[in-house]
C-alpha cells in the first residue's frame, strides 16, 4: 500500500476516522479538523493534501454532508476503506452507570447506540465528533454526563469506561473515502474496484431504467442507487451511484450512461482496500 505521510480527517485524536487512518496507513500522521467543511477546505487549499472522510455507516446510512461537499468540490476518490466501530460509554472520575443522566457524542454514534441509550434512560446531546465529546468531558467534567466514543478515546483523555460494545449491532462498521486533488495510486488487496458518482436524469418515464441498463449491459454490479434532492430545483432528484466491476467495464458503462444524462459528476474509479 502506498505510503502517505500526512492524512487529514474530521475529528479529534481517538476518532474512528483517525483509527481508520492508523489501521490502513500506520506510518501516517493523522491531522484532524473540527468540521467536515474545514477538512474539505484544507484539502482544497493544498493540492498535495490527502484526506480520509466517512461516507456511510453499515447500519445508519450515508454521511450526506461529505457527499454534498464532495459533489461541489474538484476532489476525487482514490480508495475506499472500511473500519470496525466499537462504541464505549465513558465518564469522568467514575464507572457508575446509575449516576449518568445524559450522554454526548456525534449524531452518527448516537444513532448507532440508540437502543442502549433508550434502555438506560440517557438523554442524548449532539457533539461535533465522538472523540471531541470525550475531550469536552475532561475540559468540563460533570458527574451526570457521559460521552460515547471509541475505547481508545477514553484512554487518550483519561476517562473511565462505563460500558464497552454499546453499539446496536456487534458488526458495526463505517466506510471511508480517501480524497485528494492529486492522484493517489493504490491497489486493492481484495481485487475489487468501484466507481462512484452522481447524475441528474430527465424527468420522464424510463430515464432511470435506461440509465441503469448500461451497467447491466457491461456486467456491472450496482451496489448503491440512492436519490438526493437536486440543488436549485425543488422536488427534483439527483442519483448517487456506486458500482463494482472491472475498471474498463466501469469506464464504458459510465460513459455510455452519460449520453442520457442532463448532468453527471464521476468521483473516480478506485480500489476497495477492506470490507
């Protein structure tokens, strides 16, 4: 796998994005930014920069902020990586679940652990990121407030783990896209290649069926087709496409489909590094 000396991410040390970086590029320096917008701006400001950002959780769905920012940017996808997500409830100075009344974390983590929070009567509060909620708890400790983040975040910030593995699904994981303006040449250890993009189609019967038929013709598996609101046109929709296949066939199918599209943006054809 290609050496990447610095990789940007959204969040604080201990975030799952940082874990994904260290898992796939253990020699890289992971540099965090407070928001997705700031991470994207950093990637736009430096043509040599590379970032790893989450695009979809296995059970709670897409991270639309990342998709929308990518669509409006010149960045390309150069790889996909998947990271297991174990969530832990942590507290400052104690390990007593009965003393906790509320919990803070990123919205995705709160959704991924909502069963546990409901069962234990915890009021949820939104934070910018998982590890950030752990850091904030140390900076402003409250006996009745916990944070949900990775077990590593508890270790980094000196918090006590109250419960581990509180995610709704034990095989919880998130997929990430490696983004950059410059090419990043990687190969898939799984021998799998994907292409992703968005497309606007004419508002008429059969336009979506006709478009998708090109992927069938070239033997491409469509792993995702999802509609999104089309900016500037109320109640019109844009389609997000993920497709898996041989690189040449992916190119041919995408190019053939463009003939019937009003507008399209392809983010790249890239290797799948892990699943």
